[in-house]
C-alpha cells in the first residue's frame, strides 16, 4: 500500500523549532537536549504525516516526543503540523533512524514506537527492513530500564519474523499482546496506515517488549 501524498507547507511558517536534519546532529546525541524542557523522551520511527506524533504530544504534554522520518517531505509536513499546534514537546528528525540510534547513549529513551514499517516484500530486499538485528540491538541499548518497544504491522510474515529476531538478538521481555482499541471517531487511530488498514477490514498485528 503506497504512502499518501503530504500537503504543501506554508512557506511563511517557521518550522525551525520542530525540524532537524539528521546530518546536522552531533556524533554523540542526547535526545533530551533537543527539547526546551527536560522530560522523558519517546521516539517514533517512521513518523509519516505525524498522526501519532501530533496526537501524543497534545495528549501528553509532560513528556517529549521525537519522530524520525526518512522522507524529507513527510518530515517537514509533520514539523509544520507541530509548529501550527505550538507543540514544543515534539520535534521530527529527517533522516535514517538506524544512523540516529547509533548516536544515542544507552539508557536514555523511555519508549520506541515502530508502526507499519516498510515490509520490503521481495526476499532480496528484506535486509533493508528497519527492524534488523543491528537496529534491535540499539533499541535495547538506548531504552531505559523498564522502557518499552511498541511494534505494529499489517504484514503477518514481517510480524512473525521480527518477533523471532527480537527473541534471538535481544533480552527484551515479551511479546505482550496489545488489544485493539475501538475508534471513537474517524481520526481516532495511531497512524494513517492503521486507519486505512482497519477500514479495509485487514488485521493489524501488535506487540510490546520491555527492557
């Protein structure tokens, strides 16, 4: 399923407080330093058009939310939504999540959310999946004790293979099943992909792991 197009951004909107280029980050990155107020940091890998990031930042102002999105246009669009909402507890990095995670210190992130990552259907391309061995080892390293990894996908093969890999290369506790929450209105979903998947009647596979 292809990604929907991001809307054009108002060229007069200042997104500098919400948008960061990965190549401009220091080699050693403390995610908390990206925010004005000290608080627990939650990372979403693949923030897309920002549905989860914006809603979470609005609903949970006492914690800081950091999105990482490889598509620059989507990252800028999400930053524009954060800027319009004046959500100073959320920012988005445009770049590769695997590279960003290698810069983070250990025991520094409260939660990592990965929702509907690209499954890279062809076997020869599966090495490009974000949930690979090196990334999962980094997730365990950067999570605080008690920190949680959230993983959702609509691809059963990707779900099963990832759960096997997590068990093989990490000592994270889980998986814990996550029950589907009934939506209260048309936009009451974690992400646009979840909305489209559930409205089409297809299954969503969800799991949590804890350090």
